[in-house]
C-alpha cells in the first residue's frame, strides 16, 4: 500500500520508486488519462493474458519475428513488466499542460476494447504538492524535466529524492544551508547599508532601480518637493516617485504618502529607508496598496544582492 507520513497536518508521500510514464504517442492519451484518473499504455499487439501470466518469452518471440533489435525487445518487455507488476507504493509521474502530475496506481490492470491497457490512479492524478502549490514545469529542475525526452513509454526517474521533495514541499539539506547563508549575508549587507552616508545611500538606491530597468527622469535628489527620484519605466511608460531616507518614522511616511496621493502622474510610490522606526516596520506588514512600496531591512538587502551591488557596497564602506 501507499505509505503516508503525517507531519505538521500535511500528508507526506513515501514512494519506494518513481517512474515516468509517457501517455501515448504524441501525447494522445494525456487529456483522457489526467481527466479520468488512470495510466494507459498502448502495446495493443501484446496479448493481455500473456502479460498477466508473465509469458515474457512469448512476447519476446513475437517482437523477434517483427525483426526488432534485441535491446528494443528487452526495453518493451521491461516496460510491460513495470506497468503490470509495479506495486502500489510506486509513484508515477507525467507532464501535461506545462505541469508535473503524479499519482499512485492500483494493482489491477484493465484491458480496454481497443487493446490498450490501463491502471487506475489511487485518488486520481495531482498537479500540486502536498501544500497545494502547483508543480509548474518552470519551477522544476532541468535534471528532472529531461525525463520527458525518453523515447519509450516508461522509465525510472533518476532524480527520485528531488522529485519527492518537490511533491512533499520539502527543501533539501543543501538548500536549507544556502538559505541560512543567504539570511546571514542579508544581515551583514544591511549592517553595511546602515553605515552609508545619505548621499551614497541615494546613489545605491538609484543604481538598484537602474539595474531593474527603470530610467531616471530627473536629477538625483533634485526632482521636486517630497520626491528624491522620478523614474520612468521604458516598457510600460509608467512613472514612479521614490523617497529615500536614512531614518524615518510612520508619522513621517504618512506625510509623504499624503503628498503622493495628490500626484496623479505617478503609478507607483517607493519609500526606501535603511533604519526605520519600529512603528514603520510594523506598519509594513499591514500595507496592501500595490501602488505603495516600502523597502527596508531584508527586502532592501535582497535588492542589493539581486542587483549585483554587493561589491560596490563593500568598496564604499571599506
């Protein structure tokens, strides 16, 4: 039976093996299988009873008479064995509509009227991890995605641990260590940012926006009252206003926000502070206005990293 481990109120899957299955030539079975909850193979030429009775020599003999290469015959037989006799603890995956789908399958094999064979999925196919997030292909490693290039019907998934971790919404030890290192780096960067003079801090913020593709529409620090940077997005044509502060409070922010609300030429307002007051920090969590963006702390450090400005910052401080 399928092994389930309960952890933090979510059920983790435990597979003894993971197999990829290609649902038909040119994906002809994909929609049917996903929507109706089963695995299907073609192999219409193979006698269903011979597979059930494990008459593999008879199947090999059939393919030999078709002048198939020995390795091709062996591959066909192995794939049939896997489809017919893999246990219910084997996890099956496939790819459909740019997502990875997974299921466990019942042992029973059904022969359809057209000669194709199916195994019904236990609880159907799923395109989500155990936390409910979709398993989009663009978020999966190429090491796993390359299994789609398999020219046969069924093959073993080499990236078993990675695949299981993705379904279980679980990160690997290497990723955990990297995240811890990144968190430490962000703390160190924030310490360096706080050492910048106000002019260098403005230059840093200006470079962050330029790296993100924004163009400056006025002189740095000399735009108009209540605005340090006036920006233009060359892609959308949107204008943005930026206010940069070494230190600031919630009261001061609200004053600038009131000024911004009277400027209808701007689509966005960025308020960037390297040393905010506690009430401003707490306010950030409740802000849900997509036009208004507060950046300080870890978010500000992340922008420095993503913009490739760590070396610049270190040179300024050293």
